[in-house]
């Protein structure tokens, strides 16, 4: 029987809807989308660079709470309201992830919650 539990940490923003920060099933963790909210104030950081950093910091906090790290990410989805920021996301992502990089999709979207400029979610596979 699969072991399922909800991952929750105060080091990432609280869910702003009907979802959990992450769900862990055995050694697989499904990370909900993170936007550039500062966890303590729940306020959006300003500017694309700050938001991209905050998104990856939030994902890292949830990954750690699940018992892993960003090195365990196998799939990442990035949503941008302006695909012109694609190169900036790549540049910043390289400071949080190491080769071999996870599989990834980057998608342009019309809008995101709280007028965010970027959102990312992912899947981790934890090593035992």
C-alpha cells in the first residue's frame, strides 16, 4: 500500500487555495506551484528577478520539508506571463539546480495568481 502524506512548512507560503504545498507518495513528491510570495508576509516580491529567486527558494523549502532537495527534482514546469523573461529564468535557475538538470517545460500564460510574473511546480523522486 502506498504511503501518502501532506508536506507543509512555514518556510514557504501557505496555500492560498484548496491545495497542499506538496503531496508525498512513497518516494515521489508532487510540488504545488509556487509564485513569488514571501512566506512570512505573504506579499509578492517585486520584479521578475526577485520573483524567480523567490519561486525557487519556496520550492526548495518545500522540497526540504519533504525530505529532499532541489537536486531530487526530476520534472519542473515554469509558467511565465512574458516569455521574454525566458533567458533570465534560465540564468537564475542555474544558480539553484546543477547538471544533470531536471526535465522542464516553460509555458507562456495570460496571467497568474496575485499578478505573479512567474510560477513553477515540480516533481521530486527521493533517494532512499
